[in-house]
C-alpha cells in the first residue's frame, strides 16, 4: 500500500511522499501519529497543489519541476503533466499531503502494528 506512493530506500518507483527509509530512527508512536494525522507535518516538497488553467482545466498534484516557463505536476497516479506558465490562471497550495485521509481505516490494528514494525526494521545489507 505505502509503496504505491513512497520509496523505502531503493524499493519503490514513486516519490509522491517522503522516502520511508528516513523514518527508521523514529519511535513507533511517531510513526503511528504521522499515519493517523497525516497532515500534522507535511514536508513542503510533498504539498498538494491545484493549478487552474485559463482554458478551465484543473491539474492536481505535487510540483515536481518548475522553471520560468512551466510547471511540471506529478499526479497521484504517478503521471506527470507540464503546464506552461502563460496558460496558468491560478496556483493554490492546499498545505495538505497528497496522501488521502482515512487510509488507516483500511488497516486492521494488527496490520498497523505489522506495518510499523516493517517500516522501522533495519534495511538488509546487500552483501
């Protein structure tokens, strides 16, 4: 489930959320709090944005790249879309994570305990 949006070290393909290898030093309570209250601490690089274009389109996602001429938005489906700045009428940052609210409801208590144990486990060496 997590790996669909996060990386864990070298595992995973998406960067829609922080790399989960960075939380290995956290205690289990910190991990649980961040799963249950996912918008408590949102890293600025992972804030959800809405871009409205002059022709009425709306693009949601993370700002993956930006230049003076364009923004590249990475959507929750992993696809990217580049929007020219001249076509943008409005950009709004939600201040919220791209991770959907209520995701924890699909995880039973033992599953949550197992998930936290997995997330905090040392990464096996490649030797």
